[in-house]
């Protein structure tokens, strides 16, 4: 939908809401495995608003819906770089901050960081944040690379000889081109945020080289597969790998999962709550966002999904096991090696999509 059409749509929705009040319904579209078991129920009990909750595991899937318009969703959770591009396309409405008193709970420094993508935090609030690193099966790696092998480098997935030794136990990568190609570029010593076509081509060429050793590209299946011991290495999102760890422990199946932010550095990203410009229930959306920013509610989510959050008031309520884990809250030294998501222009985006198809299909 064009920007003007989206604007017109929201104008008519706001008028309807102002005169008639909103039906007690809220349509939420969030990442899979990204909320506590009882969050939605608690919101419904507190507000009487019925929530329809759908999930996705790819920014590209969400973006297609946001740019087409009429998604029917009231709250969505894009990653900050995608959010920036979607804001520019007119896909979101500004937040009425007078209806978000719990904004006072947010960590000022992290919210300031998020302003790189959303100046003034006008359209969005941090939901959770994390890194893109490597999840691995401790025993399977030791069996193949030796007991003394230290998992601390992207060589595990980008060195063709090393990854070939792991192919039989299952190596997977995220189906996320704007994360995997820059990670490969970084391993080659190139700037992971470069948009130079030659740099992107070099990253893609490395991925093509290791492609024969990759079992699949998927962005959520690896959680259970790692937990069950069906795969042994995944390029994955921090909290998801920690969830795999927790599931294996709970199953008492003898699988030990580890997560590492490689020494060469990794992507740090922020997932942001935002309200589509044509959301049918924008007031309910604000109630939901404010509810999530409650210190206890956010702490409950972090304690369940193992992702860091941007809510300073919640931190004393987060399990120490989580706050003290450098895979979830990186040390200052590790932070210095993280890079932020890059917003791609249309031309670079098209190139990345083309390269990704080539990597995955070999064409
Ligand atoms: N299961 C929840 C995964 C959340 C991942 N967020 C996407 C980060 C993209 N850079």
C-alpha cells in the first residue's frame, strides 16, 4: 500500500475509534518462542481485551505484510533496521506517549541506542534484544574436533574444512540473509555493515563454499533440533539457543547445548514493539505495549525466553542465572565487538535477496 493510502486508512480508523470506542480485541503478531506462557492470559484478565496472537520467524515475512498494508495487526515486533525502513514507508503510527506511563521503566541508554533507527523513539519501544551467535552440542563438537577444541570462533561454520567435519551431525543457519551474509563478511575481515557489492559478493561466495556442509536454513526449527540432539551446530539467536539448552535440561536427555558470541564479533539487534498505521485497535495496542513495559511482566518474559530486555525497572526481578550470563548480557569487552544492524537501501536489498537465493539453491 502506498504511504498516502496508509495515512488515509489510519485517519479513518482513528475517527471510528474516537466515536465508537474500540471492540475489546487485540491482534498481535510477534516472533515465535518470544513470550512467557502466561503473559497473554494476564493481559486479557487485566483488561478484558481478547488477544489473537500469531507468530513469525522472519523479518522479511513481517515486512511483506507491513508494506502491503491491511494486515489486521495492532502490535508487531520488527527488528530495528527493518523498522526504520518500514517507518520511512509510512507503515507505522506515532505512539501516544501520554498513554504509556510505563515508558519510565525503560533503560534510557538502550532507548537512546534505538533512536538510531527511530529518532525520538516516536514509533517504537524495545521489546527484547539479543545477539546472533553460535549454538552447539558440546559433546558432538568434542567428539569431532577433540576434547581440547575451544568453541569461540566463526571458523566453526565458515572454515570449509572445519564445518565439513561437523556436517554429519547437522549444521544449520538462520534463514536471514541480512544476518548471515554480513557474518560471513566479518569472518573474512570485511566490514559487516558494508554495502559495497564486492564485499557482499565475497560474503556470499564464502557461504556458497560451506553450503555442502549445511543441513538446512531455518530460523526456528533449530531450537528443538538442538535440544533433542538432532543437529550439533546452529547459527542462531541468543535466547533461542538458551531455550534449547533449557529444553534439553528439562528432558534430561543428556544433550548439553552451549552458546557463544564468537571472538570475531557478532550482530546485536533490537526487536521493537510498534503499531501499524492501519491497526484496527490502536488504543488496545497502546494498552498492550504499556502492559508489556510493566517491570514484572517484562521480567517474566525474559525469565521465560532467555532474551535480554530494555526495561531497567525489570532487572532486579530477572533471574541472576540470566543477568550473569555473558551469552545473554555480554561483557563490556564482548560488547565492543558487536555490530549493529544495517538498514539497506532498495538496491542493496535486492542484491542480498538475489545472493541468498543463489546460496540456498545453488543457482
Ligand atoms: N524466537 C525469537 C527470535 C527473535 C529474533 N529476533 C530477530 C532478530 C533479527 N536480527
